[in-house]
C-alpha cells in the first residue's frame, strides 16, 4: 500500500496535483494509516516532512466522516 501511495503522489506531481493526491490517498487509506507516525510516513513516501500536518488533518477528517456515516473513506 505504501508503495502505491508513493507512486500515486509522485505521478500526480507531473500534473501539479501532488498535494491533492496526497490528501486523497491518506483519506482513502486512513484506517490502515491511522497508527503510523506522520513524519516517518512522509519520509517513507519521499514527500517533505511538512506534509505531516496534512497527514494528521486527513486522518482527523476520515474519523469525522466515519462518525457522520460517510462512505468516502476507504477500508
């Protein structure tokens, strides 16, 4: 899964959609990513460690969406 996320994010960079794809991938895979260290995740997929804030936001958003009954969160 991590390799797929990394590839998707870096492929999206070509179309200037890197951060949007990062958001989408973290949100889509939030249940599986929830226990990961945000900084380590960013290093592993080779994005700036400043993205860890965005990682945390997407994990939080996934929780809210799940609590509200949204079907958009993967899992």
